[in-house]
């Protein structure tokens, strides 16, 4: 039962193989088993690859099954269409397009399995890339917010400097009127005279301005600090919003790219393995000698081809003969007086009928 199933997978004619030897049947059963298990590997590879895309087990299995059946049909077609002719060069030319297709299929099958086999190494590469992307993302976002925050901080510094300058002027005036009262500077007269009073009033006026300036600048500084807090909050929000995109940077293309950053030899070895599996049915047919099945298949095909060619030639000869006979018949009756008289009579009757019909139509119109 299993042997019969594998023979069907090979694309061979089961009716012809039944009359062949056990060895010939085993050869095609082995070819069919290779085709079948290649399709199974294609199903597993496609299911895993699609699971990384859809993140849904049932969808991945469904599309993986469709892909496996497609690969099975292609392999079965490739193997079944290679005919043993006994000429090595002709067979190689016949098989070359199929070998190219087998290489493409091997690449498609092996790549998802490589992703699974080297999953841990790929995850490490992806983690490094995510960290780099996170730092780059924060740097880019900071470049958007840092100039605005720096400008606001400069404004706060300017407001604080303005208060400091005013406070320094007030302190200088304080020292001036104190030294005037002590008689150590200014008029150098001890006591609180008119000059002391003038300097004291100037100090008190400037002190009132300083107090008002502190109140005004404090409100401005508070508003600026609130705006800085808002900008920093917007920055944190942007970082939190974009981080999930970076965290999800592990799709199929990202994994394939990460696989390319790993050493090439292990991946190449796996590719060679699947290439050998995929091309083994073709190579088995090319390397095996022409067997009983090939002779019987060739006998059936040539017999059918000969029969078709014979039927075609007979129909062409029949048609050619029929043309010649018809030409002779019409040439013979062309000059017969009896046929001429008969057709002349019928033509006269037809013209009379046409004339009568035209007369009746004109009469009705009038």
C-alpha cells in the first residue's frame, strides 16, 4: 500500500510498472518517497514562515498545506516529464530547466527552516538591532524637543539674571546710603543728612522695583518651567508610543536580514542539503540506466504517435483525392447542354416571379 502510494507520488504510470520487475518498482517508489518528503518539509517550512507573519497557528497551517501541495505537484511534474532517451546530452538539456526550478524550490524551502534552526542566534542579533533602534529613536526625538527646552531654559536664565542684576544694584545703593550715614564715604559727614535721605529714597524705590520684578519674573519662570515639563512629557509620550514599533521589529524580513548577518557557512550547508533532496529525484532518473519501464513507456508513446501520423496522412490523402474527383466531375458537366437548358428555364421562372412581385408592390404603393 505504501509502496503503491510512493509510486503514485513519482508520477509514473502504475499500469506499466505493474508489468515491470520489483527492482524497477522500487526505484520509482524511492523517487516518489523523495518527492513526498520534500513536500512535507516544504509544508513545515512554509507553516513556520507564515506563522512569523500572521502569528496565527491555524492560518499558518492552512497556507503551509497549500504551499506543500504546490511543491508536491511541481516536483511530481518535474520528475514525471523527464524522459530517458539514452543520450546523456539530450537528457541534460531536457532536465536543465527543471534543475533550475529545483534550485529555486530548495532556496524557498530551506530559508524558513534556517530561520527556525538559528532562532536563538537571530533573536540575539534582533535584540542588538532593537537596542540600537531604541537609542537612535530617543536621539532623534530628543533632537526635536531639545532646542525648544534649551530656549526656554535660556529665557529662565535671562529672567534670573535680570533679578540678580537688579538685586546687585539695590545692594550697592544700600551700601552707599549706609556709608553716607556713617560718614565714611560721600560727603563724609556723620549723620542722616539730606544726601543720606536722597540716597535712602533711591534705594527704597529700587528695592520696591526689585520686589515687583521678583514677583513678575517668578510668574514667568513658573510658566516657562511648566512648558518645559510639558515638552518633557511629550518627549516621554513619543518614546512610549514608538517603542512598541521597535519591540515588534521581528517580522519575516527582519529575521531574514538578521540571518544574513550570521556566518554564511552553516546556512549554505543547510541549503546544499535541501538542494540535494530537491534534485535527488531528477538526478536519480538521469543517472539510472534506461529500464523496462522507460522502454514500455516509449513503446506506448511511439505507437500512439505513429497511429496519429498515419491517420493524419490518410485524411490529407483522402482530402486531396476528393478535391481532384470533384474538379473532374464539375469539368465534365460544365459543357452539358441539358444542364444548361434546365438552369436557363429555372432562371427565367425566377425572373418572372421577381417581376410579378415588384409589380404588385408598386401597385399597392400607388
